[in-house]
């Protein structure tokens, strides 16, 4: 449905949105999840896969692993190729350049909510 939508319009659809979620299974990242995605794996390592709708030139987002134990998030593209593995309390930035996902880099997250 987004094939006829210009890149700037697509970017406006997901900018400034944030998803915070505890997982019970594998998770697909959707355009509607926004550009900040904080996931708690929920007791086990999980796979997080970018939906093909996220694969347009200029899409970028940050995924944070908010695990309370040693639980990984394996981030994959829509073809199931692994892009990165996020350990507990790691966040990473991802960018789609029009033909492939680019892993930008890791950072460590600090929970300032308490």
C-alpha cells in the first residue's frame, strides 16, 4: 500500500512514534512502530524481523533491548538475514539505504524511569 507514497511522506508516517513492549514470541517491526522501539525479550532470547514495508530508502530506527537478564534480540531483515544481535541493555541504530539494511552501531541504554 505504500508503494506510491513518496519517501518524505513515508518518513512522516513513522517519525516521533515510540513502541515499548514485552515480547512473548518473535516480533515483526512495522512502519507504525515508529523510529524508537524498546523491547523486553520477556524471559528468552527473541528474533525481531523488519517488515518489507520498512524497506525504503531513508528508513531508520533505533531498537533497544530492555531485558532484565541475559536475553538477546536477534535483528533480521525481511529475507531472514541477521543484521545484528543486541545483548541485554544494548541499543542499535539501523538504516535502510534503498537496497540493504545497514547496522549503524551499538550503544548502552540507561533506564532513567525510576
